C-alpha cells in the first residue's frame, strides 16, 4: 500500500523549465541529466513496488531530520518485521569495486553510494528510537535498477540488490504473511508528518526573469515556438493544439515555481506568455481562476 507518493523533484522541474527558456552550460546540462536519470530510475523502481503483494506500507521520497542531520530515503518499505530503507541507483555500464572504493572502467573514482546509505540507515534507526519505537529493525539496501549495470569485483556481503536479483527479492517479501498493525500505521504517519520540504537547491543554475525567453512552452514537446490561432495555441514543432486558457494557466504555474517572490499581475503574465496578443484575454483568464487583490495598476492575483 503506497501511502506516500513520489513527486517529480522541484529541482528537476525548475531545471526543465530553465533548459527550454535559456541555454544551460555543459556542467548544468550534466547536472540536469543526472537528476533526470535518477528520477527515472526511482519511477522504474515504483513500478516494481506496485507488484508487491505482502502487507506493507510504501513511503516514497522522504526527507527526514535527526539531531540536525538531514537525510533522504528514496523508498521506505515498512513490513511487519523490518523497515527496508531503499536507495535506488540508475547507473548503467560497467563499474568496479576495489578496497571499498568505486570506479568507472576508465579508472575514475566515483562517490561510494554505500556511504550515504549507511548514514541514512544510522539516522533512521536513531529517529525511530527517539519516536518511541525501539523494537523495529531496519535494513538498508541499495537497489540498482538499470539492467545494463554491472559491478566487477564486488564482495558478496554488500547490501546491494542487483537488477537480476529484484525478482527474488520481491518473492522473498511476498512470502511474509504477518500483517501490519496500528503501531506500524502510527509510525508511518509520524514519519510522513516529519517529511521536510526543502527550499534550497544546490544544482539549479542562477537565472533571472530578464534572461529567460518569454513565451508559452508546448505541453507535448517542450518547444517554445507556438502560434496563436483564435482561442488555441498551436505548436509549430509538433502540431500540438491546446486551448489558450489551459496554456496560460500552465504558464502561470511555471512562473510561480520559477519566481515564487514575484506578484502575478496581468502585465507580468502578458509578458511571460508573449504569444497572447491581448491583455484582456490574460486578465479574463486570471480573473476566472485566481483571486484578485487590490485595485488598479498595483493589483495582483493569488491562488483561490
Ligand atoms: Zn510541441
């Protein structure tokens, strides 16, 4: 039973928008690809957890804190006996393991993904104890989801589930017959209530309103070359057609995410959407869908 869904990371969403509206540097592009690949791996793993038949709670994408240490868990699987803390990696290609270090085949060392896992496991155990549930044990696992991943020279005892072992791991979990009880559900709810939403992002490039290209972005292919055709916007690249109102509302949501401190005004959204030639249309859409605050040129809109 999934009791906390995974959402697209805000950092990734912001990067996607900036990518369309400006030019990312090579490093920024790389950061973006890493974020995207990681998220795709997590979504792939979610398909796997959907098929679990044992009695369990699935909490995706938790950001928790214990004693001022923030830690992140891709998936927490709560079964009767054990809390499985799972971090998902979407690495592909060949890697090797030597003296507790990780390398690519071209001999460049990468960050040991087990270190982060161990730290999260330790902090989770402490947190669970501090919340008054000393009897639950945790098991931390690193899941490699990509079938094209291979790790040479890996010792047998690493807490890793390789792609070829996922099916057996599922069978093992599905054999558990013990049912969850009220304490499990209390614990799960408590952890969800402690989930933090972060407001600082390390990977996002600097951007400002002036620099970004204005226009409506196609909902289908992410092109910014759209034309207005009566009450529809038409993508010049893929031909996708969308009612103006929906396209404007999407753009407002994007604007709110990119510029949480800017006020939504008719003029602002008119400039931001660029392709809509009538301020009146923008004003009508904003009035219908948002709450209007203030008068005249200093008035603005907020979500209802
Ligand atoms: Zn398109």
